[in-house]
């Protein structure tokens, strides 16, 4: 406001004398000075309009993505805290595992279809394959009597209070998680099958935490 008052004060006849200004030019300049507030108000309105339009469009697009994602399955059971787990009854443990100190997950990221197991006397590795109803697999590899293991090759994590490592193959729809529990080395691999969609790291850790 002070700047405008000063500008108006100096806009007198003497200011324009001998400067090549005629009355028409002088009046135009004075009109511009006195209309400064109106111009700013109109400028604010012009600036506010596209901002409001952008907010409305962005909000509409977000709502569209959310509801479309729910319908198509991108958002829902497998996102945030909405991941749906299926319980695996450990009574389904194969006979060949009955006398082995192996733990298995009680939470599954898919509906249980079947389970099988095999043990290699040569490598001392026990492999358990848990199958889902849509061709998904959760494979558990177990080795007992391991004093140490290299768990620094991939992303370090903590599972059940023990050191571990994590690797995600997003392009193949797979996840791998390993940890050494006392002297038992576990590796859990998720294979998504035709879906080719890997699980979030948080979900893999929660599955590992459910081992009993």
C-alpha cells in the first residue's frame, strides 16, 4: 500500500512535463496505477482456478484407481494390512517329516491344496513343497547341524530374532528368504505360478515368523 501511495504522489503533472508524454499517455498510466489492487485480485482468481481444477482431477483419479484396483484385485487382500492369510494345519505334516525337527509355516499366502516332502541323504537337505490352489508353491528347505552360514550376500533381515537375508525376483514372481535358527538353516521360496506376482517382503517375514 505504501508503494502505491508513493507512486500516486509522484504521478503529478510535473512528472510528465517535458518528457514527451501527452495527456492520453498520462491518463493511461494513472489508470494502471489506480487499478493495481483490482489487477492483483483478478490475478489471484486466475491462479486459483487451475489449482482447484488440478485438485479435483487428482482426487477423482485417485478414487478411480482405488475402486478399479479393488475390482481387478490389485488392491485388497495383497496390499497394506489387508493381506489374507490361510492357516495350514500342521497335522498335514507328511509322514517322512514326523521324526525330523523341522518347523513349518502356519500362515500361507494362498489356499492350501497339498504338501509333499523329500530328504536327501547326500546333501542332508529336507525339501517341503506346499502347493496352493492356483499353482502357487511355498518351498521350505531345511538343513540341521549348521554352525555358520553366509547370510550377507543379499538384503539383511531379522527373522524370529535371528539373522537372515532376503531376495525378491519381482520379474519372475518369486521371493527367497533364509535364516539360521541356532543350528537349523531355513530357506523359504515363494513361487507365484502363472500370476508372476511376487509377495511384499513384509509378508514373507510374517510367513517365516509363523513357523511352528
